[in-house]
C-alpha cells in the first residue's frame, strides 16, 4: 500500500473530487457538475472509444471476472461506477501494482518488459473520463482492444502438485518441503515455471529447486525443512512471493534438468490467525526436449538466513557490522556487497527485490571492475522505493541478451535495504497484528516473516 502522495492530492483538487466520494454513485452529480473539466468544456472521453483499451492493456488479467482483482473492469456496467476510484488509484501509482521506479539514485539502462505503469497521458484520460461522469460512448464503433497482460504460464507441459495437501497449525512460521520425481529419462530444458499458491492467507514464499543427487527420494510426503537451505535441493529454479508471476527464460535459453533429478518445493507458511484451510500449493513447468543455444539460471544474492554475509559497516554497529534494525527507528539502512567470482559475462535478464514487512526501499547496483562500451562504472539494476510485501514481482529487462546488463568476474554487486521499524509503516502494523503485538521490537536477520531479509533474485544467461 502506498500512502497518499502529493500527486494524488493535486489530482483530487482538480475538481474537488474525493476518492471515497466518487465511489458512491449518488455523488456522481457532484463530479458531473464540476467546473471546466465538465463535459461541455472538454472533448468527450468515452468507455468504448478511449477507456476500455487502457483498462484492457493495464488492468486486464486481474480485474476480470474470476481474476484476482476485487472487481471486473472489462465491462462498461462494472467499470463506470468505479471511474473515480480508477482515476485515483492510477494517479497515486497504487494500481497497477508495480514497484520498480526510476529515481535520481537509480536509472536502469534497459527498459522493463511488460512495464505495467500507466502513461501520464492515459492517467489524464482516465481522470477526464471520471470527471465527465464516465460516458459510455458507442459500442458499435468500439476501439479494438489490445492484449491483456499474461499472468499465467502459457503452454505448461507438466504440473507437479503434492498428492496430499498440508495444513499448517497456528503459532508461528513453518517451512515444509515436498520432493517430486518428474520422471525424466533424458535431459529436458526448463523454459518456464509458475508457482500456483494454494491458500494466499498463509503461503509467504515458495522456492523450487533441483535435487541433482536424488537424495530426497527417501522423503515420503511433506517434511520439515527450515534452516536456510532448499530442503535438499541444490540448485534454485524458481522463487515466488505474494504477487509474483511466472518465470520465463529468454528466447533461446533454458535450464537443464538431467535424467533422474528430483524437484524439491519449499513452502514458507505464516499462519497468522485461524482463518485458513488445507493448502495445495504446487507448480507448473514448461519443458522442451531440444537443447537451447544458452543456459539460463536463477540465483539469490544477499542476506536471507541468520548468518549475515557481505555486510558493510552501518549505523549502530559496534566493532563488526551487524544486521540489526532497532525498535522505533525509521530509515535504518543495511548494505552489503558481493564480489562476483571469476567468469562471465553473465547477462542479467531479470531481477526481483525481497524483504519482509519492515522494509520500505531496496536498491541493487553493480560496480563494474572494468566498464565496457557505454557501461557506467556503477550501474543501477533496480530500485523498489515503495516496497510492498504483498506485491513481489520479478522485473524483466526488455533487450536482446547481449544488450542486457552484464556482470563479470571481479565486478561488485551492492545491495541497499532501508527499513522503517515504526508504527506508521503499514507493513509493521500488519506484522504486529499477525503476531498479536502492539509495540515495535528489534528486528534481526532471519527466515521467519517477523525477521528481515535483504535479498535480490537474479536471472542470468551464462556465456555461450
Ligand atoms: C496484477 C493484478 C492487478 C492489476 C494488473 C491491476 N490490479 Fe487493481 N487490484 C488488484 C488487487 C488484487 C486489488 C485488491 C488488493 C489491493 O488493493 O491491493 C486491487 C485493487 C484495486 C482498486 C481498489 C484499491 C485502491 O488501491 O484504490 C482499484 C481502484 C484498482 N485496483 C484499479 C485498478 C486499475 C484501474 C488497474 C489498471 C490500470 C488495476 N487495478 C490493475 C489487482 C490488480
């Protein structure tokens, strides 16, 4: 959740409109009659001619019947009563959910693929539509609709779901694993993976990894697997957090799964109250038989379990750097750096930031040991300056493999995470509510939801 920002106030004052007021149809007359932006002064903006294409391109997929959005926006009848709420949510940047933003401190060189953000022109269009009382227009001359965002893995070739569901018990975080035999008799190449979470009220993360030795074959059913590892897996192939979508490797790349491997799924359950049922989380895969030209891998960089790595000295640290976020403190920063081992260049095709409830801003950059071409010495990779635990998606760069950010042996990857451990942080309020507490306390590094992390997921294409 983002707070109300200046843009939102500025926008609302255009016509004396208030977010809550426009939600009530009875107050429409108020919007209709408001000053210069009214229908007589501005050219009419209509649903069928102007608005539906924007809603299809930016809100489709979620705000359709049966989608994860709380109401459908793909029909005039359901979109019109929401016109004011739509304009406000878009003007404030709350919708569509999208965390990667450019700032003075971070301007990635490569644009994002499927950038969900609404352009300034379209924000104004949606505002004008609301201000004019949400006119319908002529359905017989409706503008053709663009494609909606694809939220699911298309053409999966295999699905792996545990044969029995798991029901966590209230009273803390639980890490449970399940080992699958995908039945591979020859090497196959993974080009897509989508975690399908069961009960969103309790599933806080899912990690999918390859167990190349087959050691987890002895496990029958669900088994407990806390402790920072992958529960017997040795190579990550997929990571999911709330709001996450499918993982797709770039065209012409894939991750090898050799004959005989097992696949381990680790689920972090955070049952905060007793309002949940059995969970049936699983995942779908897209596998191809032929070897692609290049190999793609996903990896996690940063701090996730209790043993801190690469930490830089920070405020409040004693003689050695320590990952510790004091109670009742805003703007606490933990930073860390990691030198890339010999090898590369690795082409970075996607990035995802990850913190828990106290985090508010995360930035990842690479310092090139020997910049090449037009590479800056320090290249920002991603910043999510309004971190929201509920919307964790992966950001994919829109470029050919050779034009992606390149990481080579000797380069340094730096992460900077900022935490607001105060009651004005909605994430902290949520965490305290889950824990049945009302005061902030010291937050340390760790795996459970009430601990913190500073972690970057990175998708890499290996050199040819
Ligand atoms: C990835 C899925 C997704 C997309 C894309 C998306 N929404 Fe939503 N939207 C949701 C969900 C889920 C909620 C309810 C939870 C919440 O508010 O975060 C929501 C809530 C809302 C709300 C009510 C809460 C608020 O913040 O005002 C509005 C209005 C809204 N969406 C409008 C839009 C519009 C307009 C678009 C496109 C321009 C859009 N959404 C795109 C999933 C989505």
